[in-house]
């Protein structure tokens, strides 16, 4: 149902955009995207994802949020959704997926379609951590500029908390505060004129809804970043460990966090934890949406690998920092013959 909703979101967004474009007589579109709109969007989407049939019409949702003359019924629904929100913006409101459902979703995001022969994904950014005995060795292997950036990331004014994403409970990052990070992240990347209702903004919102739905339905560990002064959530990284791989799966940062080198901090942290973990051989930061991002990852030691599924050994169960392991995915694991030849660090690059 949620996948169907994502398609509905896309159709609704672009239909709405066309309506605004046709109705507009100004050379400059109206500035309508505000923090309040993020709250309103979250209120509606959470009700839709929970299966409330009254909120399945997402075209109606965007009419309520963005139309200068919204239908009265849409306004009433939006008001009800807002009234149902808790006062605590950190409260998780996502669906309580089982652990098996979460891990199944993570398999798809990891790229299991490639090792099961269903389709090929884009190249993944891999770092073989077996060549390092400490995180200091890792940082010393980088360029001076990269080391300087990492040092700056550790001089910022934020705190980091780790949380395991459990089965049969709402994901800890299914809150309004985390949704705000996802929306601001996508709008910043995809919509250069983020204050106005145009196709770029609507595409960014559609992408944000889709990505939020994906990440809160999956498994792993959450690294939650908060501003030390205000206590507000400013970013989060989601990681998953399976087999001998630590996968950096999702990362989203608010506009404020984008200026605080949070992503660079999260990269060094996942590398450091993986070096210290004897069960982990490779850190996988996944595919990059652009060549520029692939080049950025390369500056921090991550090689772009086409046949990444023959290098990153995902055979085995999901593993969690609380000591638990997930159910067996043996039938969907990579085949053993992919790893018959022993490879040393960077032997395949």
C-alpha cells in the first residue's frame, strides 16, 4: 500500500504544480514553503501511512497545504491530523513493523537485487577496513584537506546518541523532528528555489516522503545528532550490519546541520566502529546519486566498485549493538561461490 501511495504522491504533486503554474499571473511564484508546512505535511502523511482511509487522497492533502483556496473538507482533515499530533515533536509515530519486515526492507535498500541476479544497481562506495588497526591509521591515510574537514566535524557543537531500531515498535526516527531533517535535506539538494512552489520543490517533497517512509520501515542502528545548546534533532544516520559488512544506509541533515560537517563526522564514526569490530571487513556507503558525491566519498577512502556484491560479504544475519541477531536470510544471501577466492584488503580495486 505504501508503494502505491508514493506513486499517488508523485501524481498529486505534479498535477498540483500544473494547476499553480496555469493559475499564476506573476513572474515569481508565491513563497509558501515554511516550517509550518513541514508539520502539516507530516501530520497528514503519518495518518495516511497508518492506513486511515480519509487520508489516502494525497492530492487533497497538497490542496489543503498549498492551494490558495483549499476545499473545506481538506482543511477539516488537516486540522484533525494536526490535533492528533503530540506536543513532543520527538515522539515516534511510525508503524510498528516486525523485525523481519524491517530487515526485508533493508535488504532491498542494501541492493540485494544485484546479488540475487534480479537487476544491477549503481556502483557502491566501499572501504576495506582490514588494512587499519585504529581509526587514527585511517585518518592518516587521507589527504590533508580531508583530515582538516574531519577535525572540524569533531569541533562542532552537537551530541550523538545511538539507538537500536527494534521490531514491533515505531522506529525512533519516525518523529516530526526527524521528518523535518529529511524534508530540509531533500529540498536543499533538489530545490534551489526552496521558498516557492515549483516543480523542483514538489519533486523534493515527493522524494522526502518516499525516503522517510523507506528509512523508518527498515532495520539497523540510529545515530541521532542534536544541537548541544537547544537539544533539537539536527541530523541522523542509519546504519545496518549484516554478514561482514557495515552499511551506511541513510543520512539526513537539517539546514543547520549542513553547516556543521555532520556527514563527515558520521563517516569517521562508522569507519572507527568497523575497524574495532573483528566481525566487519568492509564499510559500504552505498551508491551515489551524482559523480560529485562519488568523488567526495573517494576523498575519504571509499572506492566506487561496480561488482560490489563480490567484495562486500553480506552473507549472514543482521547484527545489532544490543547483542541480538535477526532471523536467517539464507535463501536470499549472496551465493558462496562469489567469495571462493580469498581477497586481501583492496585486492579487487
